[in-house]
C-alpha cells in the first residue's frame, strides 16, 4: 500500500457481549454522513478497493530458486512478486492466501507433500503490498502447532495481518479487523480439512474448519464488532476441477442467503485450494469467487488432465466498494474486476500480471493463451452479465 493509503491495524483484545473479541483497526474514524442545514443527508462515505489473490504455495524448486540452498538463510522472494506489486500496492486493502506454514530460521525447508517454507516469504508479501493473509488451509498443520506459531510470528514481525489459524484460544476468538480507506473490513478464514492431521486435542482452535453455523456466527460477531464489510476466505473445492463442486455451490448459497435485520451477514467470499482458476458468480446479490488458483507455485500439473498449464494460472479479484447512503446500510460492490495472472515457471517463477505483460510484449502467444483460458473459466457462470469485467 502507498503510505497515504495504508493505515496499519493494531490488534487489541476487547470483549463482546457474546464473548468474542476483536483485533481492532486503527486510524482516522470513518466519518458518518452529516446532515445539511435543511436536514438532507450528505453523500455516502468514500469507497475503497479490495484486491485478493490465490494460494502462495512454495514448492521445493521455488525454495531453491529463492536462495543458495534449502538450508540457507538468504532466501528472498521479492523478485517473484515484483510483477504484480503495482496492482497489489495500488489497492486500499490487499489480501493473500498463505497456504503453507513456515519453518525455523535457517531451515530445513521442504516442499510437497509436507510444506515448511522459509519465513522470508512473509517479508516478500509485505513488500508487494499485502495487508493480510488467510492462513486456514489443508497444510496449516503440516508441522503441528509449532508451525502455526512460527508462521504467525513471522507475519507479525513484518506487520502482515492474518486470519484462520491461532496460537491461543484468545487469539482464535478475536476478529481480524482491517482498515480500508474509510471502512473497517473483517477477514475470516476457514478450510475444508487438514489432510487427515487431527486438530491438537488441547487446542482445537488452532485452525478454523468449515462449518456453516460457525462461519455465520463469526460473521455476525464481526459485524457487532464494527465491521462495515465482512470478507470470508474459504479453502474448499475439488483439486484440479474448474467448475465449482457441490459443496462450494451449496455453501455459497447458504452463506450469501443469511441475513440479520435485512442486511447480509457476509459481503464477499474468496475461494482457494483447487490449484486452477475457477468461476466468479453473484449469488443472492453477493460476489463469490469460487477459486482464484495458485498465485505462486512450482511446476503444477495433474498428469494428462492438465496439459495446458492451468495449474500455474490464476486470477486476481478486485472489488470497489461504495459506502451506504443510509445509516446502517450495506457497503455495496459498485465495480467488480478480475486480472489474469500466471506463475511463469520458465522465468524464475515470477508472478506475471498477464494484461500488463501483454501490453509490453503483445507477441507473447503463451501469455495470450493463458489470459484467454483464465477469462473463459472466470466468466463461465455468467458473471459478465452481473457486471464482472476483466481489468486492463
């Protein structure tokens, strides 16, 4: 974020009537619409842009590329995100998904199937302009509670907020509130499972699992804590399948239909996990991104089912919110966009903003094919009719 746009959120534990605390956002308070001398209401508060991206999944080859060897301490991932830094840092609020946990300083670090990534990934994400990351995934418990502690500690050290996993019951009960321009945004995060690794017996709160009632309870608590916008990140779906599966469709309908006092409990759903781009769709008036795909990953393929590199394709989701025109009204999406993205495995695993790259190099047919493939699946459930556009 630019210095003018970034207002760093500082965590502070407060108690709610239902026993839920909040990590309070700080900064200038959002101005309430004022009344004119004649009694007419002033215009709505200024809006904000929210940008979200998919799974950060550093495989062994990416770890090796980032430093001298998998056991060294000189890992640097900043160059890999440099191509999308202008877009990420240009948003008022940028959210990533950190799928893996971090190893100890100096390693050892591992890729698939049990990931332990260098903690320097957190610094690279912060440098790119991310404000917060969802951390609930099927790999959250790859190194037990110790891995969660290291990961969240590394994020805290660089000022990167997080939601979805926790080091204590108190931390698990707090709502992550983020400042986005004049608005307070709550970030919630959940996963379908943890690859068969059981939750710690004395710490079942270590990672949030998908449960419809829990998600709605948390969303309502976030609203009571002052959230203007509630964003839910969900690690779900069927790997390598681009159409959303039945769980995604059913849960999306249930979550977007939930209302309190006539106001939706959830304002945006961001999906991860499937390794391939999935569609966007407006469901019950709320945008659902079923899956953004892997933002950063090694050579991704699923044998003969993925011959065209879709495992390294993804989308960036960008939503521009407008403030309510009446007290207590909903912040609404007035502009919905996506940007096609690619991990270029042939160029140092750099993450590429495809439209920007094609503007500079219009002759790159491989980039054009990837862009067209992403656009086709993102729009495959009629999102264009609901106003979704591919950003230039």
